[in-house]
């Protein structure tokens, strides 16, 4: 597993094969990516160091605190929350003593350097052949992904040491000279994190038997040294706690992303849980090692290492979040024979490793088993199930191409179409679409709430002031019909119930239904419509942020009736039935009306029957009436929603051209018709 096997990267002749312009653009791109990586690193360090002591580097307090390892006499485990191996306690004491003297600064910057080294090694370990562009840009991209990942962010925040075992393994596999040195590094890593002993059979089965023997001998020597120096602690760790399962936080907590933790969260315990854990763990180990050996022989060395690391996560008694970096390394595997499927696995891995599980899956009880184990499921899939492509497969370098509509120039000559946003005619990958849809909506909800400082009370005064501005403007324009409509509808029982139900029920149902029908029946138009909806939503978020606005029902002096949520308690700082869920002052522009108008436009353009078009246009009309009648929006909010939807369609047109049918028609007009030649 040395660099001698990692051929294929062009090392000379770069200047002879690349034009000056391309070389300059590549250098600028590389510099920009390194700048992004530097900004992310500075931000992570600044967040840690700007936090008051006692709230940051809390796991480092395990070492340097008043009851930490460095200050207690006797057992390591008499200190606060120490969960490492006895060898870890013995070997890392000198490092933590220097961290204590530097008040955490040295530890934080040292961890940052380890992360950068990890990214550089991972970038150099990409499977050949590696193009010049990839070789130059891979390192800053890898470092940026590491900086964004939850394991690295937690490691920096908590002051953990979990980067060290991963780095030792990668050094042993890709940087060490000689099998003995490789085995020595991996053996030390296993002495710090015992489940990394899984690399021993990987080395053995791939013909690196000296490295495998050196790994086992080094692990035994380190563990024996710790046992001789600290026999009581060694007995407590290896016997009493069953390899550390009884140490640290509760093993059934969601932070433990191992198979053992998942079984405990499912309510299993005792001999049954132990038997299931051992049998399933053995099956995962066998399957993962077979896959890793195949990847190694295929020349995908980094993927082989990552798969083995994922298996170590699954079979470990405890796998805390800062120990889960192996999943991120599987991003190098290629999945999918179609070009449109190539991004599904990388995007899934990046989303799982950079976002909290609550943003990936909605907070529903029946999804708890999936949401609580999302990283474990990703590790399990990578280790046993994901169909990674072989380098011998024709789809490795030449996936089935994506069908595009003929290129059509933009209406405005000075705004050229973006090449990577050409009109795509094939259906996009459903898993990727669902994942992006969920993440986008979660981000939308977070931005809405953050637009007033994280709570409704934080922006109440400003939002009510803006509400009076809108009300005065409507009176000037003679558009102030909200109070009359609101009180009229409130007095008619059946109409009030109908509009309340329409307001609460159709906001999400109709857009999702339209997207589903387009995805299944009109995939090319689905992309066009989805892009327009996305742009409109992003523009609306800007409006929420810049202009928080109180809806009529939350204006205490104007006498509106909240027909949906009931009477408001204006004496409370956070009032309104839904204030704990979302920002109630995100009224301008109205996405209730904007999304309904988007539905109406799409249906009117794409429906084949007149009555379908009529129903499509009726939806924004009823939505507009309902948002005003229920006291949830001003009339000008609906106008703002129409503006962002129009802008969304306009941006989609400018960036990727007209919709598929129009593009195809233009292409047919440009194609000359050949007249038959008469002989």
C-alpha cells in the first residue's frame, strides 16, 4: 500500500501540454480553493478560541482540568471522562502537558495542522489515472471538506485526539517507506483505537504480510507496555469495561454511532444484544474486508482503507462522532453507470458528514431509528452494500452520457448561458433530488428563524414598524382591504373553515405534487420548474432577512382576527401558535402565494387540457384570498411573492435557456432539411 503502486499521475510536461490561458485559470482556481480552505480553517479556530474557557475544549479538560489525567494520582479513569486506552493515556501525557501550558492554543493549532496533513495525504492517494486538474485541485478540496465535517469540527471544539489514529493509518498506508514502518504506524494507531486492528487482515490478504505482522507486534508491545506501567488501569479497560464499552457517555446515546449503540437504542440489551452485536459485527467484518481487498487489487487504495475504517466504526463498542472520519474518505468511490448518477454518493456522504441528522430527516417519530443512526447507516452501506465501480469497468471513465437539448442562445446577448446548466432531458436521480430537497427546506427553515436574531421576540419591534409602513403604503394606494376581508370571512363559518383549511393544507401539498408529476412524466420540464422554484425561494429568503415584517394578525393595534391560530396573547414576548417552529415575521414576500403562483404558471404552461390549466390558475387565486382572509399576509406580500417567482423564472431562463420543448423546437428550426437527391 505504498506510493509505488500509485502510478499514473503525470509528473512532467505540464507546460508543454497546457496552453498559457488554461494554465493561468487552473492556477487561479487552485489559489481560490486554497483561500476557501484557509478561510474555513480560520473560522473554525476563531469559533473555538473566541468561546470562553469552560465552554470550549471540554474534552481537553479530561487531561488538563483540576481532575484531569495530568493532576490525579493513581488510576487514569479516576479523572473526568477519560475513555481512551491505557496506552493512549501513557503516550499522550506529554502532548497534553504542553497544551496546558499554551492554554489550548497550541492544542488547537496542532490539531489544525494534523487536519491539513490528513487532507494532503488523502488527496495524493487518489486512484490513478489522475488528471492534472484533479491532482492540483484535490488537496484544497479535501482540506475544505475536512474543515466542514462534523468530526473535525467536534474535534477542534472538544479538544479531542481522534485525528491522530486516522492520520497514523494513512501515513502507514501511503507515506511510509517499507512494510515494517507501515506496520509500526498502524500498530500504534490500533493501540490508541483497538478496532483499527481490522487493518491487520487487510494487510495480510493483500500480500503485505510483513506489515501485518509488524502491526500485530506493535499493538501487542504498546498494550503490554501500558499493562506493565499501569496494570490496574489495563485490567479495568480490557476486562472490566470490555474494551471501553463502559467508559464515557451512555452507550445507547445517539452520539455513539456504532452497531452496539444502535442495538441498545432499539431496546435490545443483555445476552441477546451481545449475541446480535457479535454475529452482525462478524458478518460486517467479513464483507467489508472482502470488498476492501477487491478495491486494493483494483488500485483504489484509499477506498480500501476507507471501507476498512467504516467497518471499524460499525464493530466498535463505542464510535463517538469525532471518530467517524472514515466515512468521509469513502467520497472517493465512484458509483453509478450514468453520468447523472455519479454525484449521488459523494453528495450523500458530504451531507451526512457535514450536517446534523435533524437537517437531513424531518423530526417524525417513525424516522427516529434512521435519524439517530444516519452516520452508522452510511458507514454500514459503504462497508457492505454500495456498488463501487471497478477501474476496469467501462463506466469508470466513460459513464453513460446525459442527454441535453440543443443549445439555445440567451435572449440578452450579454448574458451568455452557463455551459454546465444546459437543458437536461433525462430524469435526475431520485435519491439525490430527495436529499437536496430536504436539506434545502431545512436550510430555508433555519434562515427564516435566524432572520430575526434566532427568535420572534428579537425582531418584534422592527417587524411591527415595517408592518405599519406596509399598512400606510396600502392606504395610500387604496389597497388596504385586509381588515374588511378578514372580518367578513370570520363571520361566515363555512367560508372561514374552508379558507383556513386551504391555507394550512395546500401550501406544501400542491408544489410537491406538481414536482412529483413532472419528475415522473416530464423529467426535462421538472429540472426547469425545480430551478425556477429554487431561485424564487432563495430570493424570498433574502427578503425575509432584509425586511422582517409582521403579518396583520400579529399587529396588536389594528384589530385583525387570526382565524387559523386563534386569539393571540400579545403580553408574551413570543406569541402565536407556531412561534416555536418558525419565524412568524417572514411575511415579505409571501411564499404561500409565490409557491402557489409557481404551481399555477407551471400547470398552465405544461398541462394538456384546458380544465387542468384552469385548475392550475385557480390555485394561486384561492391562495391569495386565503392569506388575506386569515390575517396572515398583506396584499403587498402577495405582490412580493409574484415578483420573486417572476425573477426565479427569469434567472432560470438566463442561466440555462428556455424549457425543453422550446429548446427542441429551436433546434429543429436550425437543422436544415435535406432534399432527396434524384438520380
